[in-house]
């Protein structure tokens, strides 16, 4: 029978394998996205060289909306930003994969040991996303039992749907995180004249952490909560096909993304959002292209099924660890 130490080692081993799988899957989605946009005819009358309307939230502040952009050029702009964020997370603060210690977690495949850097931003982002993925499924199940619907933001055209979902992470993170979270944090906690404006907007924790106190922490928590509420409400109030059930799910995602933005930088927040939108939908449409499986539902799509199982397994392990840490922290406080 496994003791707690042995069980923990097994879980770490499994989690490392799942992390490597997710890293490979997410990295490969960049190629799939380019293939779908430029080398298929999934959009039928809409092609990569078509001009399509695109609403940027930040443009809406200045009264500009539904400006038309070239689909292919715009897609590659978003794609490049996401690749840069992904690589930043992959390498910071230490590279996610350490190949130097050759000890063998994959003996059955004859591969050298891949040591996962647990403090890496990409590892942290993927772990939090997996936990969110599990919780969002539970929220959806509960809401369906209560008759509360999420809605569907997809258009009738798979290429347009993929394009708009690909644009959302950058569009929404700049508006909700940088403008509605980063700027308030800067105004409240950074003294004027320090020259830390852009640095704080990109990674608030770096400039706020040294003066964190009890009230600072409470204030940051309140700002994150309000930001997440606005993020959840926006998915319903601004239209786009979502229904009231999306508020809960998006609000939970907003809390985690806001925390990642504050603690681990804008790149982590964008990467989290990118996994949710770009990665899942790239594989959904890829399954549609290869096997004619439904692209606008999660059922009967083999790629989504496999990816979902991996994220659920990771998410369960992550949430168990998280709850264990929180319980230990609470018990330690009681002893003091």
C-alpha cells in the first residue's frame, strides 16, 4: 500500500507527464491555426485575404467600432503576440524544461528525464487553467441542472468564429487587465515620479510586492474581485451570444486571470486566455476538417475529448494540492 510520500511522488510523476503533453499540444496548436486560416477552405466564401469587421474594446472608448481588417494579416498579428507571450512564459523565470538531469521519467519510451520547473510561468499558467477547466465544468453541470444556460458565441462560419475567438484574448486582456486593473493598481500603490508606469502595467507584482501589507493585500483583492465581476458581466451585457450562465464561469476565469496578471505578468494572463480560446477551438476545427466532426459543439470531437481528459486529470491533481496547501495554511494560523 502506498504511503503519503510515495503517493505524492506518483502524482508528481503523472502531473509531469501531463504537463509535457499539454505543452506539446498547445505548441502544436500554433501550426494548426496557421494551417486552418491559410491552407484550408473552411470559411467557404470567407478567406484569409477577406476584410472582416473587428471590434476592439479599446477602440470603443474613442467611439470607433466595427473597423474592417484583413483577416489573414490580423490573424498573424494576434498569432505573433500569443507566440511571444507563450515563449516568455516558457522561459521565465527559468525554462520550463530542464533536460540536463538525465534520469528517465519515461523509461518505457527510452527517453531522457525531463525535469519540470515548477516555478516556471507556463507551468503555473497551465496548472491554473487546468484547475479552472475542472471548476468550469462543475459550474456548467450545476447551472444546467438549474436550467441556467451559458449560450454560444460562435457564428455560422467556422473560420470567422476561429478568428474572433483568436482575437478575444489580446483584446480583452488589454482592456480588462491593463486598463481596468493595471492602471488602478499603479495609481493606488506606485508613487509618482518613479518611472514604473509601463513596468507596472505589464507586471504589477514586481513593483508593488516590496511594500505589500495587510491593507494593501485587501485592497488588491477587492480590485481583482471588481475587475472579475466586470469581466463576467461583460460577456452577457455586450452581447456575443452568451447567456446569463456565462457570468459565473467568466467571473471565475476573471479572478484567476487577474491573479495571474498581477502575480506573473500580462503574458501569463494572455496565455491562459489563449489556451481557453485559440487552442481548444483550433483542435475543434481541425477535427472538423479531418473527420467532419462537429466544430461548434464539444461532443463527438476526438481531439477535444483527448485534450479535455488531460486537462481534467491535471486539474483534479492541481485542485487537490491547492486545497491541501490552503488547509495546512489555515491550520498553521490556528496554532499560532
